[in-house]
C-alpha cells in the first residue's frame, strides 16, 4: 500500500488518495466538511485517473470523517461524474449511510424528471450571435406590438358592448376608480401645477424684465400652461400614480388567479376590470387638467405679485386677454388623449406577460415608461397638428 | 382505458374529451386524451407532481387552449363554440387552489357577485343567499371580512361558497386539500360528497391526496408524465386491485408497491 497526495487540507478537511493493489484507488475522506469553506477541488484526483496506471474502481474510506454536509455530497457527485467519463466504477459502500441516501435521491432525480431535450437545449445552450440577437429583438418587438394591438381591439369591443348596454361592468367599481384617480390625486396635482406655474413665471420674468415688459409674464404662463404644461404635468403625475397602480393591481390579480376566476364565471375581465379604469381616467383627466391650469396660473400670479409687483387683478386681466378658448380646449383635448394612453399602458401591461410576482414589478415599471414615452410622442404630434390647423 | 364512440350516444355523459393534446408553446404536456365524465359523478384527476393535472383542469374550463382535440359539454363543442362558451361557464363553479377571492371585495361581495351579475335578485335576497352559502362552508359571520383578513383555509372555503353561489351543474376543484390540516381536509371531502348529493352536480377534482381519492372518487383518471397521457381510468379500489401498471400501483400505495415486490 502506498500513501500519496494530500489534496485539500483547508483547516481540518482532508482528502487522501492511496493506491491499493486489490481495492483500486482508495479515497480517504477525513476531518470536518463544512460548506462554509467552499467546495474542495477534484483536480488532483482527475490527474491520477489520466495516467497509465488507471485504476479499475474507486472506493471510499471514511473512518477519519468527523462530520459532513452538502460540500461532501457535491465532492462525491463531481467525482462520480468524472469517473463515469473515464469508465471507472465507483463503489459507494464506504460512504456514510445518510450520504448514500442523498446520492440515490440525486441520481434517481437525474434520470426521472429531466425535462426532455428540446427544453434543456432551449434553456441552457442558447448563445445567440449578434445577428440572431437583433433578429430575436425584432421578433420580440413585433410580438409586443401585436399584443398591444390585440389589447386595443379587445378594449374597443368592450366599449362597443358598453354602448349597446351589454357589457358587464359595475357602477360601484367605476365610482371607486373615479375616486382613486380624482379626489385622491388632487393634492399632488395641486402642488406640482402650482410649482410649475411659479417656475414658468420666474423663467419668463428674467427675460421680460430686460425689456421692461414684465406684465407679459401673464401671457407666457397662461398660454404655456393652458396649451401644454397643464395637460403634460397632469399626465405625467397620473402615469406615475394611476397607470402604475393599474398595472400592479391587474398583475397581482392575475397571479392570484382572480382574473381566471372572473373568466370562468363568464365575466369578461376586460369589461369588468378595464372599462371602469379606462372611463374613470379618461373622464377625470380633462377635469384634473382644468384644475391644474387654474392652479398653474395662480402660481404664476403669485410670482408676479410677490417678485414683479404686478397686482392679481392686472395679472388675471392680462391672462384672460391672452388665453383663448381655443388654447384652453386644445389643452383639454390633449389631457383626454393622455388619459387614454395612460389607461392603455397600465391595463395592457397588467394583463400582459407572465403571472408571477417578479413580472408584476416589471409590468409596473413598463407601464409608467410606456405611458410617459407615448405622452411625449403624442405631445409632439399635437404640436404639429395644431400648427397645421392654426389653433 | 375507456373508449368513446359518438359522444352524444350516452345520455349520462356530461363532459366528453376526445383526442385532446395540451402543451405550452412547443412543449407537449399531455396527448391523446380520451375520456368522458358522467353526469353526477365525482371524477378525480390524479397523478404525480408535474404530470399535467392542473393543465388538464385549466383546459376543461377554457383557460388553456388545446393544441388538438375537442371538449364537449353535453352536445356543445366547448373548444370551437366560443359564442356559447359563456353560457357553459355560467353553469360551472371552480374552486382555485388559493381560493382566488377578489381581494378588493369583502367575502359577501365575492359570493354575491355572480348572483348580482347573473340573476334578478335584489340586494336583500342576495345578502340572504350569501349568508346561506357561507353557512354551508362554515364561514357565517365573516361576511364583511376582506380576503386578506382570512386564513388560507378560510379563503379556500370562501372560494367554495362563491363557486356554488349559482348552484352549478359542474364543480371543479384544484387541489382542494392542499394547505389544509387533516381534519379540515376530511371535512372538505365530506362537503364535496354532500354537494354532489344535494346539488346533483358533476364534480371534478384534481388531487394527489390518496386519502381523499379513496374517500370520494367514483372514478379516477391517472396521468403518466412519461407517456404524457392518461394510462388508467376507474374506481380507485378496483384500479388498486386489478391494475398491473407498476407506476399506478406505486402511486396508489404511496410507493409501498415497490417494497411489496421486493419482498419474497
Ligand atoms: N404556464 C406554463 N408555461 C409553461 N409550462 C408550464 C406552465 N404551467 C405548467 N407548465 C408545465 O406543465 C407541466 C405540468 O404542469 P401542471 O401544473 O399541470 O402539473 P400538475 O400535475 O398540476 O403538478 P402539481 O401536482 O405539482 O400541481 C409541468 O412540467 C410544467 O413545467
Ligand atoms: Mg397542479
């Protein structure tokens, strides 16, 4: 019997390899095996298997083993894997009883429940090239858009049914949703629009003072708020508030099978859940926008009064002259359209994707991002259209 | 395995499944399923974890579209007649694994919703029926609780009260005993038997709880994940007595069959 290498001796964990004429390669496992110290390497043994004096089998000796845990299991599994590759038999007799049981479980699971090849190759061995990645991205993009179009179609059908009086929607749900996106949003909308009004006034004041035309601050703030900023700020607040809430609520309902429960009851989830949310937001957005317009102008007036010494009376007189009904209505139309976009992004993202709690998080993020992007794009298109129509 | 000729031939067949194949994307889960569920029976779908029991249940209630094959409810082709699906669904009650109560509504509103949507009952009558149904499942007095204020088992019973709100002709149960203590699980089994006796409903139960399979099943369908299809159908006691399929024997005896054979 010839004693040879000591492979690993981190603290007290030891692997000794002895060659025995009759037994083959004897792997002696000694000391305390604790996973906290990492996994021992099997390289030393692999080297021994490659040389010419390849053993016929490997046996274990665990007389010196004090305690063990998963680290030993992992070591033995690795060893067995390598021996299989080289066609060497492994006798597990010498291992502790418990470890043998664990080994059996691991092995039996490997041949029993391994998913079939297609799924494995799909999940693990797929490293696409750049070109393939571009292609996959394009396909993913296409799938997203078709799903959006499909959703828009479903919502339109639901609205048609609503008009025919055949949709299943509870009035009480609508009331709850209206409350959620109006009364409860007033605080934040007030604060932001007032501040935006003051900011616009300050920005304008610096320039206009140079010409001694400070009274025109009222024009600047009034037109800016009425045409664009009122609707835009309201929309961005509501996207972060209500759009995100829609996606999160609907996504969570999907995870808890609540949407399945509606569907199998013969109640279309689009009618029951999406319609009240859509209607609430689309109806409340112009009203919120009107309110935001007013508060924005009050913000401008405060700056004018406090910093520029323009009286409230003069300010509002000037505003009334500058802001036409057309710009006012234009702003409200924009707010309504933004409302549609926010509700669409929130509900669509809530219904789309996997039913898992991780997916709910990303759906919420996606809903807010989508809504804001769509709002800004729509704003640009409005600027173009209004210019052509000379509004 | 039982064969069906023309599905409408047997009056007693309530649900008929023909050549059904199910899967997700390109992954096939079950194929070539052929069986029928008789009116008023308790039909158990059993099989090991991952054998596709839930998938089959979801297909039967229209939440998973089949890759191939058809499902009939009576004479109605559930797979193709999308227009009439809603009508079929209205006579179906489903108890989901976690209860799936709508979390924004109280227990009473949950149970009352199907009544409010599909009947002409007034609010007082609905309230009355709701407390009846809740009493049936042992939840009287919890009308105004929200689902998150109930325990897992209570949510499940609440889900059952909602499922039987409209006195359905078909009741589906997904793992009714999971997450319940042995006594509650037993009580739920008794409740299932009583529902069949009182409503005369056809009941389909997905479970791998042996005690409950032997206690309630009129017939049980065994799904084999390796062959990806149903390999046995019958009363569980008869299956145990007659079947030679080692996998089924292993399942029905909680793995004891393997030891039996090993012993001399
Ligand atoms: N949404 C899904 N997408 C893809 N594959 C799925 C999906 N749901 C289930 N599967 C796969 O379908 C197979 C059957 O799953 P299913 O949930 O029907 O099993 P089960 O018999 O109900 O198991 P259990 O008793 O553990 O609930 C599993 O292999 C699973 O990986
Ligand atoms: Mg399942």
